[in-house]
C-alpha cells in the first residue's frame, strides 16, 4: 500500500515542486564542488555565490556555468569533461557509473519510479530519477579521481587498483543533518526524503553538507592508500 501511495505521489508531483527539488540538487552540487575546489586549490572560485543564486528549476543553468569554472581549476586548464575524452575522463565515467547504479538502487528501495525524473526526462534513460539525485554526489567521485591524478595514476588502463579506489566512493563518510554516514547510506536517506517531498508536496529533501568525504587539501602527493576490502 505504501509503495502505491509513493508512486501516486511521485506521479502527481506539481511542476513547481519538481523545479524546487532540482534547485536544491544543483545548489548542493555547486556547494560540494566548492568544498572540493577549496580543499584541492585553496579557493572555491566563486562557486559558493553561484550556489546561492540558483533559482527554482535553475533557469540560468548555473550548473553548466559552474562546470566551466570548476573543471579547469580542478583538473588543469587543458582538461575537458567529455565521456569519450582523454584521461582522467575514463575514471570519472567509471566512478559515475558506480554512483548511478547505487543511486538507482536507493531510488527503487524508496518505492519510487526510477524512470520518472524531476529534471532529466530522456526517454532512453530508464533511471532518470537516479540521474537527477546523483548530481549532488558527483563531486565525491571527482575527489577520488583528483587524488588519483595527484598520485600520477590518471593515465593508464582502468585496472583493478583504480577501480577499487573508485568503488570506495560508496564508503566515504559524508554528513546529512549533522550526522555522519557512509555515502551509500546517504543515498538511501536522500531517496527516502525525496519520497517524503513528493508525499508532503513540500521540500523535505536531505542532501550531503559540508566537506566531509572530500580529500584533504595539499596532500603529500603519495598514492592514495588502498581502500578497505569490501
């Protein structure tokens, strides 16, 4: 019965609420990108101010404007984020695939329809809602890839060692409502509060806050320690 209620609430989500949910996701993504930039470079490059300016539905596409500042500062001036692009794009692709699969499990576990996004509505995307909800979590993948780049592991095949580091994104300790939890659990919390938002017709969404889970700035340049075995 609860699953049916949740689906009906999601299907009946008013457009203004969808736009506010997207606003919250993008503002959070920009803040976490700012956290990572600050730790990696010592400056957030104005991303915090951009996060504060995101309006309902992000009509100004501050998400894309933020990306134009973010990637060159994080990965170097020559870097272009492109699925088929040069390293370390292959590591970002793999990390995002891991994150998207875990987000899809969380969305389905919360009794929501994975194919019905609040923003993404590509008919070829069976997990549009996961594509939406993973946005604020992407910078945690970026942080791991940044560490691998610092350790000189960016160029080369996606071997078991690199994959192990990227899979470990799900074990990172992040914070929601001041409470520390593994990122995998944070995804379930986010999905559950997204379901609550649909049911209550109000913004109840809870997302990661603060720099918890990001790499420490100006590390010693050594290869990241191996993640614990699953």
